[in-house]
C-alpha cells in the first residue's frame, strides 16, 4: 500500500493512495490552516471506525441479521500537550433492525477486534479502547446495550 500527500499552499494538502481516491487535508486557521480539509488525526479515527464497521456489518449480513441501519462512532481522548496523541477511545456500534441477535453482534465485534480489522489491531496496542454496542428496534427504541471487553 502506498500513499502520498501533495502540498498546495499554507497548510492545505491532498492525500491520495493506490485506490486513486483523494482526501483534502487541512487544519484550523489558528495554527495557519484554512479549515479546508480533514485533520490527519481525524482520519485515524475514521479509519478505525470504517475498518471495524465494514467487518461488523459484513459479519452480521453473513449471519443473516436483518440490519436496516448501522453506525460506528469513535470518541477519542487526546493528550493535553504536544504531540497531542490519542490516549483512549470508545468505539460505539449502533445496530438497528428486526430481531437482531445480541450474540451475533457480540461475535461480529469480537471477530473484528481480534481477527479482521488491522486498524483496530494496530491502534489497540497504542491506546485502550472501550467497545460498546447498542441494538435498536426499527422504531428507534433501544432494545439492548452492552460492552465487548478485549482480551488482554
């Protein structure tokens, strides 16, 4: 896998990779940016959410779960001083559907966390992650919530 970043002006850049897609990179005007793109650390959180989301929804579909909506949120904490690394994260899986099995959701999260998601495998070695899930009925009412605890 190859990636590159091309500078335009100020702190405005474009990132690209082998897939051919591009993503704008920028930062806050307070530090010299133009507020015209993703912050690089935001992309780490998005990559974590996207990687595990693809795994979990794929596994749930293979388990014939009737998922009608699915979202993964990543809330991260950062150090106060530079380099302001991510120090912890909570990954929330929100699954909506008909007769969603809690066991299937837990197994899908487990497989993503322990076998399939390279972003999660790599980042979990750097900072602690809490993995929580919420299962909703079609009408939006919360049916079940819980947590998957990563093995030590």
